[in-house]
C-alpha cells in the first residue's frame, strides 16, 4: 500500500496518541505522552519552523518525524530531522517517505546541513548512509531500576549549600534559566546554540507538561542556584532527567551529584519505578556520575550529518 506523509494534528487527541505510541515503541527510553507531543509542536519557537510529521500506511500511523531549523545557532543553514518508525513496521517505505518529505521541506527553507539521530543498529545506519549521511558523535540512553536498585544514601549538603526544588522558584524562575543557559553552552554537541531567549525557555522548558518542579532538585550556594538536575515524569511510573549541570564557578565540588541524588530519592519516594537519562558518549564526567548511581546503558544513537550543495 502507498505511504502517505502528513502533518500531525495536535488538537486531535487520537492523532497525538498515535504519535506518542510510535515514539514509545521506537524509543522506550524517552518519555512521550499525547500531551507532550501536542505541547511540543504548538509551543515551538516560530523561527524554528518546526513540523511533526506522521507516515500512514493503509490508514495506520506507522512512523513519525520531528523536523526544524536550528534558528538559535550562530551558524546559519542548519536543520534537523529525527525519523522513527514502529519496529514492527520497518522496511515498508515509511522511513524513506518521511526522509524525503523532511528534506524537501528543510531544503526549501535554505537548510544546507542536516542532522539526524539514528539508533545504533546496522539496518538503521545503513539506511542513513545510503541517503548520503555520514556518522558524527554518539550518545547513550541509560536506565536505572528505581524500584529494586540500590541508590547511594542521601548526602547532607556541605556547609553553605542548600538543597531546594524548582517549585521553590515558581515566583521567579529566571535564576534557573540563567543556570540552565550556562550549562547548556558547555554541553557537547554538533550544533552551537545561543541560549538567550527567556520567554521561549518559559514556554518550551519551564511550562512543559512533563517537567516536574517538585522532583527537579537545585543546589543553592549563598542564595544562588549553583547546580541542578531537571526531572520529567510521564504521569505513570517513569522518570527521566533531561539535564544535570553545574555553573562554572561551582564545578569540582560534587554539587551536580548532590542534586541528582536528591532528585532520584524524591522520585523513588513518589513511587516512580524506572529512571532514564541520556549522555553524550564524550561526556566522561557525567557518564561517571551516572555509573556511580547504578545506571546501565540500554541503547545508543549515532548523530548523522548530510551537507547539501
């Protein structure tokens, strides 16, 4: 049957459910709900020209793509396309149709350098390479059994350090934005970002439906947020940390580990049973911290790049 590619209908609950279901089947290590799928596309920055695509075969949603422009990068002409097909529906044209539609759209916007995450499996990598993509950096998904694993004991903060949650900054989250922006600037990656838009951060990060202010832990030094571990939950038993970092002036004091340990203990006390996170494979310090907590690598993605023209 012919594969049809169309835009996601975020206001259609059933459509968002189908999109989230495909993402969960293809990437069970990333939290995705119908609410988060709809929120991501309706609250994306307009300069990103983001689209969420659905591939249907015989009326059944079988694949998804999230595409857009790196509008906040100092290097123009960069775009991304991340394509995922249901594992039991691969090899039937959905992935190819999504890539074609994504490339046509991004090329029309003037994008000349395409970035795509590809799960590290021979078939997936061969699919990307046949279409002119070359391998770049890699990243790991990690899982921790919160229900049966053993967490390191809770630590008392050192003198001068206080542990709070993001909920304590509800009246003025700007200090958390400043810390997030500073740590993101030092995060390994292929695309440099100028992370300066506070209003956009409020929309895309602070008000995101998966972000748990109560489980996001913040280490505060002299009233200033110094390190944090940002937590998301899917409304069930799954928990994920999407960013853990320390401000430059406070590094080397174990504050990121302190904040993440606090968040993990809060998550387990709240009844969450699985913890997920992700690491760039070149981020040795964070890999070491997650190993200390007991995380195991459960999958790997490889960034692929294609330059046009």
